[in-house]
C-alpha cells in the first residue's frame, strides 16, 4: 500500500508549458480519477507521476522520490498503462503480458514458473486466456487495450496508473475491468490513479477527483465536489444535469439544448 504525493509539477514540451504548479495527494488504497477536457494535460500528468517524462517538481511514493529510483525499483512500485502504446505486432499476448514480470527477473535470467502463473491468472481474469497465443497485430482495439492493462497488472506493483483504461471497451468489458481494478484495490490495497473521460464512470469508482484544465488543477476533492454542473460547464463547455445516486455518488447526464422555445420571429 502506497501513498502518492506530487508537488508543483511542471512539464514543458516543445517549448510549451503543458503542466504548471500541479499537486495532488492520493492516500494508500484510494482511487483518484483525473478528469479534464481534451488536451488539458491528463496524460501528461500521468506520465509525470509514472516518472517516464522529464518534469520539474516532485513525485513521492511513500516519501521516496520517484526520480531517485532505478528503473527496476520504480517498476516494482509503479505500474503504468499508457493510453495507446505501440505494440510489437508479432509478439504473442502471453509474451507481452509476461513483460510485466521483467522487474522481478534477474539480469540474464529467465522468467520462472511463478511469473508464468501470475501472467496466466491475469489473462484469465481479463477474459484474455483464449487469446494467449494470438499475435498482438491481430487483435481488436478493445482486446489490445485489455492486453496493455494485463501487462500492468502482471507487474503487481502497489501503485497503478491507468491512462483511459476503458475507452475502447464495450460496456461489459468496461465494467469487468473497472470492477477488477476496484477488487484489487480493496483486496491488495493498490493505490490507483486513472484518467477517465466518462465522468459518470469516474464518479462511480473514484474516491477523489482532480479536474485539470489548461495544465493546472482547477478543482479537486470528493466526486460530488468536482462533478458539479458549474465546473463541467466552465471546463468542458458542456451542459449537464447531475443526479445523486446510491452512496451519494454523482451521475452526470448530458442535457440537450432546449429547442422547445418558439423560433424568434423574423425581421
Ligand atoms: N510531445 C509533445 N510536444 C508538444 N506538445 C505536446 C506533446 N504531447 C502532448 N502535447 C500537448 O500537451 C497538451 C496536453 O496533452 P495531454 O495528452 O496530456 O492531454 P490530455 O488531457 O490527456 O488530452 P486527451 O483527453 O485528448 O487525451 C496538449 O495540448 C497536447 O497537444
């Protein structure tokens, strides 16, 4: 179980400041959803937390600065599933997921039986067993997305960073993936950070939320404090209605523009 603390993160890409002054805290075993409009900086924030992007500021996991860790140490602590990574088309699903065990395999060593068992069990839990020997280049978008998640779960790190883990998934697989992540969080105390476009889904699963807008934190707190009609209008330019569901969790419904008004009379 690990606590994440980020302070004053700044990322400059191609001379443009993409993130500035971003800070967040995720308690051990909590789920933080990062939300925001296209281009707001969500993926960049996740990469900065994962330590795969040069940035200034500080990311601490259990008070340990992530940038000081060697890649193997970092990979044992943080598993990161990018939004749409380039996948080696000729590699099989099993071998790709098995790469998640790399931080545990000694240099010049080979994976052991336990590594293969962990990999097989994750594939099974994600309905990917039938695809184990299929080559990555021959998968559908949703299957590929589950394989990327599988590799991250196979890593068995206490911090899980998922960039839009459900965008290509049908409704059933969305629920399966999110429930699996939630179960792992509750059973093993994983600390989870996900970017999520679907605000209702984010509101259902997250303990806390951070709304990123133009590279800065515009709001953060409990889902009910961040998913408000006013903030969504302001930062997404969308008209929505918020309905509070079971457990006080907010549901977000798009409102169509009101076209019941009679058309204005001509000149
Ligand atoms: N390598 C890069 N060089 C320059 N600008 C970049 C680079 N990568 C991303 N950006 C810009 O940084 C900003 C934030 O990008 P990011 O991918 O973090 O947004 P996002 O919130 O995840 O968006 P989306 O919801 O569309 O996935 C965008 O304006 C993007 O164009």
